[in-house]
C-alpha cells in the first residue's frame, strides 16, 4: 500500500505538480493524424495534464498546439478561423502562428502584436500520431522512436479511447499480468463474446511467478506459469517510463508486439492508446476482428464524435450481462479492454492506495510506483528521468512455452531486444 501523501504525489498531474513536472519531460501522444487531416482544416480541442489546448494544421501543413484561450479576452481559439498560416480568434480578430506569436490584431488601430504570444508547445508527427512536448525546451528529448512508430501504415494499427479514472490506476491495470487469464477468460467459444479461451496456456497455467529486471528505460518483467509437471509458459513484457507497456501478441503470433500508452487528460481521466504492429509484411491478425475483440472498434465500441468516449461505460454499467457471465465469459462484459476499463473505473476516479493489500503477484505495480516516485525526485534535483532517451527503441514483447527444466531467460531476452 501507499501513504496518502505518496498516492497524491503519483496521481496529480496539473501544472506545477511534481508528477506533472515529470510527465512534461516526455513526448506525449496527443492526436491521431487524421484528426487534423489537411491544411487549414478545423482546429481540435484537447486536454492534456490538466491543460486546455487547441491544435491546428496551418496552410503549410505544420502543426500548432496552443493554449486554448486567446490571451486577449480568454475566449476559446477553437472557435477560430484557421487561415493563411495562423489561427484567428473570431472575437476580435487576433491571429496566432504555430509558435503562439500574435501576427495580426484586426481591432487595434495601432497594433502591438509583436508583444503578444500565446502559450505554445512543440509538436511532431510519427506513426500516424501527433505528439506534443510540454516541458522545458532546454530539456526536450529526442523524438519518440518506438518500433511501432517506424512501422509502415499497413504494418500497424493505432486507436485511442477515454478512460474515466486517474492515469495511474489505468496504467497499473495494464501492467498487471496476473489478472489477464481471470478477468478476460472465455468460458466457451463464441465470436460475439471473445476472450482468452479456457484451453489456452495462459488460462491453463498456474498462478504466475513474477520477476522484474530494472533497466535504463523502466523494466522488463515476466510472468512464469507452470504447465503441468514438464512445461512452463514464459511471458515477457516491457514497462517504458512513464506510461507505456509492450506486451506479447498472444500464443501463436510471433511476428507482432502490442502495447498501450496511458496518458493523463487531468487527474480524473486519461486517454488509453492501443497499438499493434508487425515487423513482417503486413498486419493481418488485428484488423476489424481484433479491434472488436479488444473493445476498441470505432463506432461499435468507441464514440469518436463524442470525444473518443467508450460506448460501454459507467453510465450503462459497461452493459454487463449476467447471463453471459454465468455461461460464456468470466466478466459478462464484451471487449477485453472494455473489461479493463470497467474494473479500473469502478475503483473510483482516484483510488485510495492506503487501503490496499498487495502480494507477490503485484510486483510489477510496486516497482512502477517506486520508479515514478524516484523519477519525480530526479527531476526535482535537476536530472533527466529514465525513458526519455533512446534505450527503448528496439524493444519487443514475447511469450513462449518451454520445457520446465530450460532457462526461459535464454530464450526470451534475445528476442525482447533484438538490437535492430
């Protein structure tokens, strides 16, 4: 468990908070590139780390990320006109370029635009995603370079969805390996209610023994499950500071890695980014069927027009079906990641970790909390936090079944960082 003070330290992310200062030292996935599809298209509102922002693509195709509120009279620039390489406020006609510099003031007979600058943040496009850096310019790290961001469009799939709880409990739910074959278990085969089949080694294996290897970027961690008397199921993941998990694609899929980023909107909501990629010719196993199985399909599962909110949510109790729970799936909730969101949101917006009772199966969560708390202190002392450099560039997640007398590390580690 954590003290209430440490819980507050790790969960509050607004401007000037210790955790907020840490998280602003990383590139943040903010928008899918198709949300700003063309030059001079409509601007987009977004909220990150407790800050209201507006994004626009100017006439030259460059991305601007500004404070949403015009520095003149503080109305929303989202209402503005995106024209001639600037975003113009419709209230009094003040216009701002992508750096936030005011370049025109329609209502002023004697302009002083050169003295006015809106808050702005650096942006770049990688992997079909627009990323934002919100920290000190002098400390800006290299561009994010996960292997999935380097994959071609036909080799990757990226989606996002709002989760109605604090980012840390969403992250902790994701890096927790012991719950997966329980919460996500399918009791019988039914394409309409997908889950982990009861004959899968993930379900058949015993409760896992967890091991964690701390690294420059965060840690590698492993769930090792005995399979009868002569086999073991070894499943290797990566946690990349501060909000990223890489996980295996599942048994029988050896050419993919899947993963998530859990990015705070504010203290009580986050965006869950879901991505899949292959390093071979084409991503084939996580198309429409894969999105539906996970609960991340646009339209059926995620309401894009309503800000990427989940169709099944707390207001409708995630559409839990008790008859399905009795006979078809362990949870009765459709969609693997929807099940995760239900569990995490039902804890409340910010869970009180001082009331927890953790065990050995929670080792990955315990270590992540310590790394985050230590990284806060590192930044406060003027240092660079882990995971802001190039050490995560070539990571992959892997799982395998091996004889029980074989050293699983010899098999997993070479494939988890192939060094390409």
